[in-house]
């Protein structure tokens, strides 16, 4: 640092010390001092040390009393400020000699009373702050000598009365006190008052002349009191008022003449009161108002001219009221309005022109109401709108919503929380965004759980656009002819759960559009043969759970579009031969829980499209072999719960698509025989393991397709009975190992596909005892090229013609040999001694590795007994772990017994299970199981 700078600082310091005497606990500047007085008494030494011509002194003090004449030597003081939460008394004469004082502040003290005359000498005082103390009352005459007082701050005390006099007062802040009322005439001398803050008190009433002399008043705060009513004309002589706050009171009514001419009034705060209505011309005199808040009231009605005169209003807040209806031109006076909130009300509909003319509106809040729609064109005049809140209304998404939907899509940036602008109706669109909902022209009429007994003719005459009519769970036992007249558009008629016993012929005439007719759960004993004649569009007819005993031929003859017919749970004993003759489109026919003893082939002869046939829980004893022969598309056939003791030969012969056959609870002693099955295709399923015996009985099988599944293990004996097998496909699985005996007994095997599995090695004996083998695919496995691979290499070398793409059978491990064709390996590159061989891991079942740890090199056909037992045990565990994905033909409970045997046919049994016989009967030669989700 330069010496000249040092010198300058030292000199400045000296000068400062010389020119001021500032006590230790003070900070002083030329005319101001701020001191901390630590003792409980007035620190006279400190005060004496202060410069005599001080003009501002603030004292943070621990003293409890301000003694008389304490500041007598500081006669030039203009501002004196005390902050001290120990001061609890002020002596008479405390402020003597402070003739020049213009501001005195006593904040946050414990003072409850002030001695009479304590301010008497402060004749030039302009500002008196006596705030946040405990003052209970202002004694008579206390302020009388403060003739120059302009600002009086008394907030935060416990005052119950107001000061009087003080004709020069401009600001009076009395908030946070305990005022309960205002004495009449109390402000009469305050003609210069500009601010009167009386909020946060307990004022319950105001005399009508309270403010009559306050011509200068600019701001009047009356919020947060207990005002219940305002006297008429209370605000009539306040020409300069610009802000009036009345919020958080209990006002229930604003009389028409409340507001006099107030051309300066800009803000009127009325929220959180108990207002229930707004009268015409209530605001006619406050034409310069820009902000009007009326939220959090109970306003349920607003007279149509309530807002007349408010042509400068910018912001109108009416949220959180009880509005349900708004009159047509309510806002038409508010041409300058920018913000309009009507949210959190109960508005059910809006008049068409309610916001018309509000060209400058930028925010429109309509959320949280009961709006189901808006009138067409409602929002068209809002050229400058920036936010529209529409969410949380029960929007009704029928065709009438299309205006709103379109407006929303062309103003998507303006809609706030548009994803929450959702449909509440119809139920099918519940929760869907209005902007994406496909507007559905449907109209629905529901009558549910009523005591209605009769439906009269022409009951729905005026509802010609009805699309859905639902009458459920009523007492209706009779429907007049003509009840459904004029319902040309009806597509769904549901009469479920009533007491109907008969329906008059012709009842449904004219319902040309009807697609669904539900008559279930009534008491119908018969159906007139002509009843459905005009239902040319009908697709779904539900007649179940009635008391029908028969159905006459011809009843369904006009229902050529019918797709579903449910006749279940009736008392039908027999079916006329031609009853279903015209139902060429029918896909589902349910006849369950009737009393059918037999089914004639003729009855089903024309159901060419049938996919599902439910005949369960009848009394069928016999089935003709050809009964289902005309049903080429049948997939599901349910015959459980009948009296069948045999299934005739060839019964399923003509059902190439059958995938589910349910037969439990019959008297069957034998099942369809599949022992002549030749080809079994199980590929493209999710089979993960195959249990022992899964293929038993399929002794004639020549081709077994198991590829593209999740198989990781095969028991050594799963194929042991397939002596005729010629081709087996196991590729695209997860096989990690193969038992050396897995293809034992398969003397006729020609082709084995094993590519794309996870095989590391295969037993060297695997292919040696298969004399007819012509092709083996082994590529795309993770071959581990150590000594254990030598057996495979040997076989590859000796049978170059049998391995498919032998050069693609390459090492995966060790990394050094990755990609190397196994055929080209030389013994020296493999570390062939016992130490270096990898450890045995039984859970992956690598039997050959185990062999090689013992130093054996090739041609081991037979495993020791101990090793094969071990292998089985391990396989058994694995199988249990994945039992739910395992085919087990002898499981109890609901068994999917024949699934593996039949593949196409699922027989669900719960009882009376009989083991398949080995008679050769059905000439089923090829079975294909389309992909199913669960494993076998
Ligand atoms: C005021 O000054 C006089 C003399 O200068 C002194 O005697 C007296 O103690 C002072 N009073 C106070 C309260 O400091
Ligand atoms: C205050 O008094 C001191 C001497 O006591 C004097 O130097 C200074 O100029 C005075 N200041 C004012 C603003 O009168
Ligand atoms: C409007 O103000 C004038 C003058 O203050 C008053 O006479 C009149 O009653 C007021 N009108 C309403 C509706 O308050
Ligand atoms: C809209 O507001 C602008 C100022 O923001 C004003 O100039 C214009 O006149 C207003 N339009 C209407 C129709 O009041
Ligand atoms: C949108 O909705 C969420 C959740 O209801 C709310 O938190 C958020 O404030 C809303 N946004 C606007 C802009 O209203
Ligand atoms: C055996 O295989 C299991 C499962 O793959 C594995 O968790 C375990 O670490 C292996 N054991 C040895 C010794 O490699």
C-alpha cells in the first residue's frame, strides 16, 4: 500500500474523533445517533455524551421507564425513536424540552397506559407512532395539544376507542385493535384525512354519517371486521376515495344506494362476505372502478343491470359463489373487461351472448362449475383471449359438444389444463378429453329400478332421436303394442330384469335400426313367431334366463344379420329342425342350461359361420357323428354337464378350427383316440418344459414340431415311446444341454433340428445310435471348444454329409477360438487335461463335461448309473420350479389333459376323468395348435 494512502486514512480518522463525541454504545453521524442502552435505567452519561445539536436519535433500550427530562439537553431533536420491549411506563415530563420534535415513535413496548399530558409539550409533532404496544385506551386530552399532528399510527394495540380532535390529521392507522364500533361524528373534524385504516378490528356497525366529512379520503380500509350491514349512503360523501376494502366481513346485503358518486374509486374489495345477491345499479356511481372482487360470497342471483356503469372495469371476480344462472346481458356493460372469473360456482348453462362484446377479455375462468355444454358461438367474440379455464365441468360429449370441441382445437394454446376438460357423459367417454372425444350422436334414455308396471303405447313418441333405450329392474309386466313407436333410430333396446311374461306380436315393428335386443331375465314363456320379423338389422338377441319351453320354426327367419343368439337358461326341451335355418351370419349360439335331450344335425345345418356353440348343462345323451359336420368355423364347443357316455367316431372330424372342447361332467368312459396321430405341430408356442409321458400314446407319430418355444430342458425319456418318429424340430429354443439318451429308441429318426439353442456341448454318443439319420442342424449354438467338444467334432468329421452347414457350427468360447468352425479345431488348441477342464455345473446339465473331467476322450455311449440318476434328479428339480409352465397330463383339478395329445382340442375336466384308450379309430392325421399363451 502506498504511504500517501496510509497517511490519508490516519488523518481522516483523527479528524472524525476530534469533531464528534460519540458514546461507546452509539453509532453517530453528523446529526444522527443510534444507541443501545443496556441498563434498566436511563443512561444519563450516555445521553450527556451525545452531540447537543443531534436531530435524530433512535434508542434500542432495556430500560423499563422513560424518565422525566431524560432528553432535556437534546432540544434540537426532531425525531426520537424507541424500540424496547421492556419499557412499561413513561413518566410525566419525559418529553419535556423537545420543542422541535416532529416525529416520535414508540414501537413494541409494554406500555398499556400513557400519563395525561405526557405529549403536551410536543406542539410541533407531526408524526406519532405508537404501534404494536399494549395501549388499552387513549385518555381524554392526551392528544389535545398535538395541534400539528398529521400522521397517527396506533396499529397493533388493544384500543377500543378512537382518538378525537386532531383536525390536521391526514393518516390514521388503527388496524389490529379492538374497536367494536365507531361513535357517530367521531371523524367529523378530519377533513384533511386521506387514509383511514380500520381493518382487522371487531367493528360490527357503522353509523350512516361516519365518513360524511371525509372529503379528502383516498383510502378507506374496513376489511376484516364484523360488519353485518352497511347503512344506506354510507359512502356518499367520499369524492376522492380511490380504494375501498370491505373484504372479510359478514355483509349479506349491499343496499342500492351504498355507493355515492366516487369518480376516483378504482378498487373495490368485497370478497369473503355473505352477500347473496347484487341489485340493479349497485355500482352506477362508481363508474371508474377497474377492480371489483366479489369472490367467496354466497351470491346466487345478480340482477341483470347490477354492473351497469362499470364501463372501465378491468377485473371482475365472482368465483366461489353460488351462481347457477346468469342473465343474458349481465356483462354487456363491461366493455373493457380483461379478466372475468366465474369459477367454483354451480353454473349449469351459459346464455349465448354472455361474453359477447367483451372484446378485450384475456382471461375467462369457468372451471369448477356444472357446465355440460356451451352455446354455439359463445366464445367467438373473444379475439384477444389468452386463457380459458374450462376444466372440472361435467361436459356432456354428445353431438352438441362439437362447437366447444372445435373451438378448443382451434384455440388449444389458450385452454388451460386442457387434458382435464373431460367428458362426464356418456359413460363410454367418461374421463376422455372433450377435444379428442368422438362426438357421438347417441341419445340414451335409462329407466332403472323404478316401480313402473306398464309401458303405454307411444311412450317415447317425442324421443325420436333416441339411440339407446334401457329399462332395467322395474316392475313392468306388460308393454302395450306401439310402445316403441317413432324410435326409428333406436339401435339398442334393453328390457333386462323386468317381469315380462309375453310380448305382443308387432311390438318391435318399425325398429329397423335395432342391433341389440336384450330380453334376458324376464318371465317369458313363449315368443310370438312374428315378434322379430322387422328387426332386419338385429345382430345380438339375448333371450336367456326366461321360461321358454320351445321356439317355433320361423321365429328367427328374418334375422339374417344376427351374430349372437343367447337362449341359455330356459326350459327348452327340443329344437325344431329349421329354427336356425336363416342364421347364416350367426357366430355365437348359446343353448346352455336348457332341457335338450338331443341335437339334430339338421338344426345346425345352416350355421356356416358359427364359431362358438354352448350346449353345456342339458340332458344330451347321444350325439350323431355328423351333428357338427356343417360347422367348419367352430372353435369352441362346450358339451360339459350332459349325459354323454361316448363320443361317436368321427365326431370332430369336420372341425378343423376347433381349439376348445369342454367335456367335463358327462358319463364318458372313453375318449377320442389319437394314437394314429402322425404329425404334431406345437411350434410357435411358449412351451418351456415337457413332462414325462407328454407324448405317450402317440406311438405312430412321425413328425414332431417343437421349434420356436422356450424349452430349456428335455427329460431323457420324453420321446422314448416315439419309435416311429422321423423328424423332430427343436430349433429356436433355449436348450442348454441334452441327455445322451434323449433320442434313444428313435431308430427311425432322420432329421434333427437343434440350431439356435444355447447348447455348449452335446454328449458324444448322442447321434451314434441313430442309423437312419440324414440331417442334423447344429449352428447358432454357444459351443464351448474345450476337450468336451471332441466327440462332436469327431462326429462332424465322420459325417460331413449329415451335418447341415457344418462350417457354421463354430466355437463361442473360449474367446480365443470364437468363430472358429469346430471341424477345423486341432487337439492341441484345446487344453485337454483334467485340471483345466471347467467345473461341473449340474444345474446346466452338461453331462459330457463330467465325462471329460475323468480324462475320457471319445465314444462313450453309456453313462454310469450314478451319473444318470444325478441328471434325473436335477431335471426333476428344474421341472418343479417351472411347474406352472409345464405340461403335466395327469394333473388334478382342471386338467388340460389332452392338450399335448390333441393339441387342437382342449378338454376341460373336473371329474370323471378317464384315461385315453388305445383303440385306433379317428383318422386324425395332423394336428396343429395355433399359438397359445400358456405353456403346455
Ligand atoms: C444537561 O446538561 C447539564 C449541563 O450541561 C447537565 O448538568 C445535566 O446533567 C444534563 N442533563 C442530562 C439529562 O443529561
Ligand atoms: C453540531 O455541533 C458541533 C459542535 O458541537 C458543530 O461542529 C456542528 O457543526 C453542529 N452541526 C450542526 C448541523 O449544527
Ligand atoms: C349516486 O350518487 C348520487 C350522489 O352521490 C346519489 O344521490 C345517488 O343516490 C346514488 N345512486 C345510487 C344508485 O347509489
Ligand atoms: C381494448 O384495450 C385497448 C387497450 O389495451 C384499448 O385501446 C381498446 O380500445 C380496447 N378495446 C375495446 C373494444 O374496448
Ligand atoms: C392444472 O392442473 C393441475 C392439477 O390439477 C394444477 O396443479 C395446476 O395448477 C393447473 N394449471 C393451471 C394453469 O391451472
Ligand atoms: C451353476 O449354474 C448356476 C445357474 O446358472 C450358477 O448360479 C452357478 O454359479 C453355477 N455354478 C458353477 C460352479 O459354475
